[in-house]
C-alpha cells in the first residue's frame, strides 16, 4: 500500500526519538487523550480513546489514583488492580505497547519513565458456524478474526502440553501477529524450521489475511494450485496437527493454514471423517469424479464435435446433431460464450450482496440459458454440460482449489481446439508435469500418487475405517508415526469366545 | 569389488529400487507395440508368439549381464567405458551411445507423429506438434529423473486399462489360430525372435541411470520383473492380433493394435482408436523424456558441461530431423535403421560383459 513511501522516516522506528517527540506525533490524532490528574496523585495519563476498554480506565485505574496518594510509578504498579503492568523508559517498547492499546502514565510530562497498563478493547465477532466449509454433522465452530480466540479454539480441542505455539510479527508496517502451531514429538522439526524460516523471510509492509501468507511462502508462487490448505474449521486444524502437520494462524484472518499438504487433501471434506467409511469413500470418489468432469467435459465436447464425430455412436449423434443443427458457431466459440456467461454469473454472484446475488443467479441462469438456446446461439446439450461442469466445480470442499479448477479448464479448451483429443492429452501431461514438480513446504505435492506411497493411500481417494488408520501419513514425515498400536487393535477373536 | 568409480548422486535425487520396474518397462513399451505384429509374423506366421518368448528370455540374459557389469564396476556407462577402453576409445563409444539414445527418441517422436497424421489429422503441421511435444518433454526433463519417473508411473497406470480393451477382438476371433502347430522351422522362429527383440529396446538405459537407484542391488528383481511384464504384454498383444486376423491379412495391417481398437464399442463411444492414440501420448512421453535425458546425461558426465545446454542442442536436432523426415518411406527407413543400430548395441552388451569379466580376472590375478 505504501510501498512507494519506502525509505521515508515515518514508518521506520527512529532510534533517536524521545518520548516527547512521540507524544507530539501522537497528539496529532483526534482520538489521542492525554490529561493531568492533580489531587491526590499527580500524574499524566495518555491513551488512544479508540483502542482501550473504557471500563478499565473508569472503574480500575482512575478510582485507584483518586483514592490513594501514590507518588511513584512503582507504587501505582503495586496498587492498580490490573495484570501486566510494567515500568519502562525504552521509547520503542512504549511506542509498541501504546499502539497496541496500553494506557501510559507518567509522573510529570517531561519524565522519561512510564507505567504501561494493558487495556486493549476486545472488539470481536463471536464464534459462529462455518459458512464456507459447512457440514451437517460434526462441530459447528469456525475461526474468527482474533488470533487469541483462534488459538483458544484449537487448544480447547487439543489439550496437550506438547502443543507448541510460536509467534512472529510480520509486515513492516502492520507487525501482524502470526502463530505457528505444531505438536512437539509428532511434527517433523525440519518442516517447522522451513515454515519458520520462510515466515521470517517475508518482506512486505502489510499482512491483511492468511491468504497473503499462502502466496508468500508458497514453494512455487507462479502455480495456480494453492500449496497450503486453508480452512475455517478448528477441528480440521487439530486433525492436521495430530497428523504431524503445521498450522499457521494469522491475527485478523478467520482462516487457518495447514501444511505440508497434498493435492488429494484438497478434495477431502471434514464430513468424510464424520460418516461411516464406505459412505465417506463413495462421496469422496464422487467429488474427484466431479472435478475431472468439470475440467474435461467441455474440452472433450470441443474435441469430439470438431474433429472426432465418428466417435459418437449413431443414436447419440442424432440427438447432438439435432440440437446443434441451427447453431451458427463452431463448438469452440459456442463453448467459450457459454463458459464466459457462467463465469460472469459466478463473479457477479460473488460480488453482489447475498440476497441480490441469489436473485441474479436464478434470473441469469434460467433466463439467459433458456434464451440462448431458443435464440439458437448455443445447443441445449452444451448448456447441460456447462451447467453440470459449473455445478461439479462447486463440490470441492476447499474454496481455493475450486478457483483453480475454474481457471484450469481454459487451457484444455485451447488444446482441444488445436489437436482434438491429443491436444487435451498434451495439456493434461503439462499439468501432470507441473503437479509432479510442485512441492508444499518442501514435501511433494502430488503424493501419495507420486512418490507412490501405498500407506498413505488409505486416506487419499478413499478413506478406510479408523481401525486401519494406525499410521500417520508419510507425507509429513512425522517423528512418531504411530497413531495407535495396530497389533492390539486388530486381535481377532474366534467364534463364540 | 571395485567401487572407486561410484558417482555421488545427492540423496534427494535418487529413485527407489521399485521404480526401476517403471523405468525399464516404460522404456521398452513405446510406439513399437502399436504395430509390431506384422513384422514378427512375417517370418514365423502364427508361431511368432514362441519367438516373443525366446526374445523375452534373451532380454533377461542381457539384463543379467548389464547388472553384472554395473555391479562389478559400480559406476555408469561412462566410467565403465573409460575403465575398460581408456579415455579416447571409451569416449568415442560413449558418444556413440549418446547418439543412439538420441536416435531412439527421434524415432519414437517421429513415428508417433506419423501415427497421428495417419489416423487422426492428415493435415496436421508436423513442426507445431513436434515443438509442443518437445517443449513438454523439456519441462519434464528439467525436473530431473524423479519427475520423469513420475510420468512413467502414470503412463503405466494409464496403459493398464488400454490392455483391457484387447478383450473386444477376442470375442470375435478364432482362438484355434494360435494352437501350437509349429509349422515353421526353428530358423524362421529364430529370425522372428530377432525381430521381436527389437521391441524390447530401451532397457540399456539402465547403464546410464544406475547411479540414481537407491539400494541398487535390490533393484535387480524389479528390472527382471519389468522385462517379464513387458514380454507378457507383447505376448498378449500378439496373441490377440493372431486370434483376430488371418495370416495373410496380418501382412496388410501396419498398426495392428490401433486397428483392433476400432472394434471397441460402447453405448456412448465408438472408434476407440482416437481415444487410444490420445492416451498413447502418455506412454510415448516417458520414452522420449528418458531417451533425451540419458542422451544428454552422457556428455555431461564426460565433459562436465551443463546438461541443460546439451539437452537444448539435442532437442533442436530432434526437432529439425522430425521436420525433415516427412515421408512414409523415410520414416520406415528411420525405423529400420534404428532397429539395426539397436540390434548392434544389444549385441555389444555381451562383448562388454566378456571384457569386464576378463578385466576383473586379470585384476584379481595381479593382486594375488
């Protein structure tokens, strides 16, 4: 935002600044309050009106100062019934605390020594139900914008002394608090170090959301595929932590990140663990099929109708030909018109307020779709395919990968137009190469397909029952890879014993 | 054993010994399998399936020799040649191998392009397709051997369902065609076996990527297993073709396997060969990638130049050659030429085996 201002003194901590300079600078703001108290305690109280909790100052600090005669900062420190008080004369610390919502008290205006009293106002959204990753069964909590609340949500579910929370401040201007969570003794130290190192290496002025972090610490920032999984469900984060993954929570963002991740993880929903394993596996397979359908259906339509109509059996050909008879465009143009319409609807629906968005979606979808077919601009077979493909792309449980799928099908269409099915194959091969090369925090992204890890296949395309999940995934290279003792769990009993 | 030649390859670039299965198998199966039936039936007729088995056994023998040579020397092709022949003669042979691998890639790419021209797009511009395919191969190869092996894995997985479609022609075929009548002389069967051996070309690459194998000793069984699997696939393809076609008809079918795909019939899809050829792009891709990788790896090992530069140079060569060879007869000639060269390189392996064996004996004698 203020990158052009780089180098000007205002944003850099000035090491020669005195407390007086600081106060002068702060007093330019309307919400800066500073006043002197006289009897019985002589002191100067300053704070940002908008940053502090009025209750703290009115009920705890001012009564104490007015009731007792306190003549030193130490005396105040001992008498004011608030925790976290500190006396300091370091301007940098004072500035930092002041900006975070501390009240500072000086004995005299010219004093260098101050008492800082934390009185941060906690304006937070309440923990509510997850909206993006909603599931019918299972917990209904979602992360909120406050880091402390989010860590609390995770800790509540994982009451372990081994759960380590490390914190770094990122962003030259915003100094955003970013927490790294992992379970000691399970998570691989190498992964933790990589994440920590990459977070510390970030050079940017502001971090507004966890998605900034996703893009900044990604192994390949030019990839359309997200390399960290973002979730708004605390239960999903704890699930990942227990598997030996690392979670990143960012202050001000209601989405946590987990890593290292794999491509198949993006197609697993938290529902998969709440349902019996056969149902869950079936649904997961349907989801994977939906993704493939969503990406390949329109390119195949283009390829087959443009070059390989011999492939369509006679009876089916009649249906398709009759629906395409009056269409003035070649398949590629027809597809692009319809795909762009769908993308337009989707984009408009995402930008508009919820109620208007729904209406526009229905009006746009039904009216434009029917009108386009009746006007003879597109065939209704294609309309069905495109609508189904759009629907299928919404089945992805993680929003980020849905966006990727949305974009990825366009190169396939170009390939199909160039060389038919062979073109589709070539584009697919290109994406396979890309996925094979891709890494998430240094761990292969295309696992467990390649490198082939049979052990991790138990929770990839299908989810086997919990009693078969005795090992943590190899992907994370956990220190302790055993979830439970498989031997004891699988002791078989004979009939009538 | 002399392990001083060992070439250090960083741990994270190694492939597991299981992956040798993929490497050997996917290099052996390429475009050849789409049209080999005609050539092996030329001499031995329906008895050619015996020839495939003989060829399979021969390949196992050669594989055994390659492993023996590699284990005795503990390096790769370049270091073995240098230690056996010295710098100059060894270097020449190395360059010969490098060109041979390049030739393999070129043949595969040109033949596959021809298949697409014949079966799908007669009007297709060869240079555009070759360029796209080579760029794709470049993207793979720059990822290193591990990424190429990943493609091998996917090509084997994608190739499996294609095998199932062999079931369709069997339904309409004459199974008694392949009853072992043996109405050809041993000589004819052996000539046919020589022809079939050529279908298995490519496993010599083991000589180059051997240092990249983790626990190389345990990879031996995987290499043999891969070769066995390839033999079985060839055998199955040949048998299906023999069941479906008559002996005379077989001589007029250039691409036996592709023609058989035409029989596949689903309620939603006919003329499966279009799909089959599109999927075959994945089977061909590892061939080209591995060939180019090995071809460019040899000069890197010899002269210590960056593999990237040699790769680009080789790709330009392949690209120009692909455009220049634009005639059915030339392509046929290219295939025949590659097969002949390939046969000599196969025959060279026993020679190298004997030389290494003598060297080892001499060394042991000297030491004692």
